[in-house]
C-alpha cells in the first residue's frame, strides 16, 4: 500500500508540474530585461510599460472585452431558455433537431463554425465587424451555457415551481422568484464559461471579423507568427492573472451561493 | 383555463426563441456551406458562382449542381493526406493523453478527500486560461534555442539542439498539454467511484497490485476511458491553432488545410466541400452517440 501512495504522489506532482511550468516560465520571462525571450538579463517591467503605449493592443483588448460582455450575456439568456426546453419539454415537434443543434456546435471544429457563419453573413449582405463577431460568439457559447444549466436543472425539484403556480404566480414570475435563485450558481458559471470562451476565441473571430474589429487573440496570433516577444508574454501574463482572479472569485461566490441554497 | 393558455404561451415563447436562433445561426449556415460546396469556383467577390439565388430557381437549376469541388477532394492527394494525417495525429495524441492522464486521475482519486476539491480545481484552472497562450508558452520552451534545449545541453544529455518545433512531436506535445483536463476529468469521475474493497478482495485472493489493477480497476474505468478519448479525439481532428503554430509546413491537418484553402487560395467551394466531409465524418457519429445516451437515460 505504501508503494502505491508514493506512485500516486509522484504522478500527481508530475502532472501539476507539466500543467503549470510552461505558464510559470511564460510569466517569469515577461519580466525579463532582454528582448531575447530565452536569455535572462535581469528583472524589468519595461514590457508592461510598452504595452500601455501600444494603441493597437489596447484597441484589440477593448473590442475583445465588449464582444465577450455582449455575447456572454445574450448567450446566457438564450442558453438558459434552451436548457429549460431540454429538461422540461420532453415532447414537441423537432425535439431531436433541437437537442442536436445544442450538442453539435460544441463538438464542431472551430474552422467549420467560423466558415459557416461567415458564409451566412455574406449571404445576408451583413457588414462584417464588431456585430458579426459578437453574434457568432453568442451562438456558439449559448450551447455551452445550455449544457451547464441543464445539468443543474435536472436536479431541481419541479414541485417548488408548481407550488408557486398553484398559489397563483404567473409562470414568468414563478420562474424568476423560485427557480432562478436556485439554479443561479449554474447560470453564473455558464456566463463565466461563455465569457472566457469568447475572450479566448481566435478561429471563429478570424472568419467573421471585418475592418476595425481585431480581437486580442487575433492580434496575439499575428504577432506570434512573427516570433516570440516579451510584449506578448506581458499580455499573456495579464490575461492569466485576470482569469485566475475571476475563477477564484467565482468559486468563492459559488460556494457561498451553494451554502445559501442548502440552508434555504 | 386562461392560466393554462398563458402557461403554454410562455412555454412556446421560451422554446421558439432559442430554436429560431439555432436555426438561423447554426442550421442555415451549415446548409449554405453545403450549397456553396456544390457551386463552381469563380474569380469574383464572393468568390463562387451561386447555384441558385431564389427558391424559384432551385427546380430549374438542380441539374446544374456541380460536384467539381468534391471531385477535387478525391483527386488531389493533399486532401486525403490531410484527413489521414489528422486522424493519425489525433489518435496518437489520444493514446499519449491516456498514458499521461491515467496516472494523474488515479492519483487524484486516491488523494485525501479533504484536499481533492482543491486538486481538481488546479486541474481545471489552466483550461480557463487562453488556449492560444498555452500553445504560445510552448514555443519558447521547444524552439531550437529554447529552454528545453538549453537545459538538455547544460546537462550534457545532448550536444546539438533538438529540432522539436515544426515537427509532429511539437503538435503532440501541444495537444496533450491543451487537452489534458478533458482526459483527466472523466477518468477521475469513474476512478473516484471505484469501490476499494474490490481491490482488497483481489489482493486477499492473491492478486499482485499490478494484476488487480488490470483485472479490476482498469475494466471498471473503461467508460471514463471511452468518454475521455472521445472528448479529446474529436476536437483534436479539427484542430487548427496547434498545428499552425507548433507544427511545420509538412504537418498536414484538415483544419489547417481548410484555413489555407479559404484565406490563402480563396477557393470557397473547395473549403466548403472540405468542411462538409469533415462535418459528416465527425458530427453524425456524435449526434447518434448522444441520442443513444439520452435514450439509455430515458430507459432508466
């Protein structure tokens, strides 16, 4: 038994080292004074200062945040509706098609999603730019929200909402006062997931974008193709820090929310 | 009575809004891809000759559908080689992920229950950071003058820097690194539920730990193995960013071929035909799998 736990310790340690070392190295080298990314020449924050003056990167970051805020919010509304349909409406015309359209985009390669949405916007004569990227992100992230919320709704006790209906609450009111507070942690998690997926997306944005709507991943990608630079390390470090803080806050909020619903 | 009508009205609204959205932004785009894959290439903007522009046209023009793009896919070996090489790279990566992910999932499942939630969160956390950043992090490590080669040379393990970037090995490393949480989590989910008394029974009956593992633990974890393998194999086949940034010009993957066909050659019909074949090859089995699973759940 003793031998096994050593083996476990080694495999878990190795696993975490593999997962985290590359990111730690990336962060360390963002503070490197040298322009050569692989030679350490002392501590410096000059690349962060340089970032603050790089208007193209700042513009791209702003576009990315606006796209992510819009698409995550709309996707959460649509995805929650879709989850309700999947869980509560066992039988209606085209249910198989509906659930297929929820699951298929999740496993569909990004290149196909991007290509097909671009062709739609071209067919509709839609000017490509901020809105096409935002709509494209909304429609692929809503499926992820639907799956996350669906798993929480499956364990929701429907009799709670029925009691509210019996007491005369209109259906929308019953949903907002009874069901939504209970499933809220899942809805919030869905929003977070949609937000980060949108923040992260390169391929679908590249297909559906137009003039003036370069997102941060597109900017990073075009620079990475030219080589590794400390500025990109600095951008990546900031993004990693933001996401880590966001996930930590979300997990604390989720835990308090969970405790609140358990207590209720 | 009025209440019931209102209930069914709100139900209908809640159903039809996401339904309409998915039809407009998923189903119709897929049909457009199909339509354009059946058009002729044209030197114009948009660079294809539409087969039909209104529904009245459809009947007259059905005879004009062109299978040229699909014919090209069968004739030009680039496309076949891309497909085969995508499947091969995805399969090798999946096997590597199993070999690397299984011990990690096993160790997590045997860890002290009080620290398990934190360990799990540490596994998931990198998944939230940008995919592009995680791939980028490896370029600095793997390139000829990168940190891995510096380390190996200073340890006198090698005398010449290894060429890892621009080879398939860099692509395997990138896929394994990016997809590891998707493999570990389903494996962990099945291994965590494993009843330890089964292993005690096996050892009481004289089985060595290794034998007990192969005859008890591994068969029980097979659903997790299948789920994890499916979860990483499918997206790996259509991968674009990893082969583009880490692989070389001879690393063929279908996602990369589609991208270049579209952005560099501007051959929309061929790009669409590539997409259709990839879609049929990947999505249809998955939807069938999903249906079978939900039917199994319904039966319970």
